[in-house]
C-alpha cells in the first residue's frame, strides 16, 4: 500500500542514469500484470538515445518529460496477441500501473504520458518507430531519479463507495 500511495507523477529528473537492471525489473513488473485470458498483448520500446527521446517527447504538448528523463519506455499494444477482442488497452493499463509502482519502490520517478486513443499521438509514434500495423503505441513512461518530491496521494472518498446497491 505504501508504494501505491507514494506513487506520484514525476516530471522532472536529476542528471543520473538508470541502470539496465532497474529497467529490466520495471519491465518484469509490467509483464506480471493481469490480462484478459492471460493474453499479455504488450510490447515495450526502451529509448535512451537523447535525440530519439526528444522526438518521442514531441508526440504531444504534454510529453516534454520524455526528453528530460534518461530513459523513456514506450508501451505498445500488440493486436496480433489479442484473444479477447477489445481488452488490450485495459491489459496495457494494468501493465503501466505495475511499472509505476515498481518505479516508486526503486526510489525512481515516472509519469504516465497518454498516447492511445489520441489518434494524432498514435500516428506520430507509429511513423517515428516505423511500427507494424498490429502494434499500437499506448503510453510513454519516462523514468529517472526524481528532481521533485510530492506528498503521497490519499484520495479515498467514501462517497464513491456503494455497498450492495447504488
Ligand atoms: C491515461 C493517463 C494519461 C496521462 N497523460 C499525461 C500526459 O500526457 N502528460 C502528463 O504530464 N501527465 C499525464 N498523466 C498523469 C496525470 O496527470 C496524473 O496521474 C494525475 O494528475 C494525478 O497525479 P499523480 O499521478 O501525481 O497522482 C496521465 C495519466 C493517465 C492515467
């Protein structure tokens, strides 16, 4: 629970690299996510090259942090792996949340940059990475050591909870 509440969107990073081992653990967390029928319809592009991260950051007006973090992970849906149609985005969202929690537990910071379903962002990244037709960019996750500290989020609101009936 601690890491879940501690997880906040980190958009500024110090000048310190993130190890390959740390990235592998983040991807391991992603791939441990639940998915419909265990279809695991995800693929990941790990981007370290600064010029490439700059390009990725230009996928939307709200993605500048991809240029600033030492690594940006592009989470993609792989439609060719869909056994249960229409669930791939929920599966990828579960993978992203797992990534963010693992990032937090490692003392790193990250932010979920939305791509899908904004068609202009999807098209931009599809073109930049020359993605095959079955691969849909879903989100970009910049990861680095935080240059900002945010308090844990406690958004529990009992008015949103309904017992037995509405
Ligand atoms: C689907 C989704 C898309 C998001 N897209 C962006 C984005 O494009 N740029 C950004 O800076 N933050 C983005 N965020 C982060 C949210 O702004 C953030 O999670 C929210 O304000 C709550 O703050 P917290 O993450 O610090 O708890 C996105 C979050 C989600 C779940």
